[in-house]
C-alpha cells in the first residue's frame, strides 16, 4: 500500500493538532498506521509533545515554515511507526 500524505493548515488555535490526533485515532482503530510531521513554531514543541502523549509517532520541522525548512527533516527525525 502506498503512503498517503495529508497536509493540514490553518490559523493559530484553529484545531489543526486536535484534528490530526482525532484522525490518527480513527485510522488506528481501522488498523492503519500513521505518523505526524509537525511545524511547531515554539521552543517547547508543544504540538510534538501532545502527539507523543497520544502515542502518535511524530517528527518536526522547526525554526520556520515547511516551505523553507522541509529539507531539514530526514528519516532519523521521524520515529518509526
């Protein structure tokens, strides 16, 4: 099966992380694997910590937007599903 990539965007506080976690929970219940690549803008990486608390493998692109920093993400940054 080929991987599916879904991009979620929106304003601060719009519910992006909540949506991602809810979708991941639903997919897991259906026997599928998923992971998140988050673009946390804070030093604390709050979204990444929240995803990990919910048992979702995750990685992050930090210190800028995806379009400028995606190349910083490599296979070592995303924990194995």
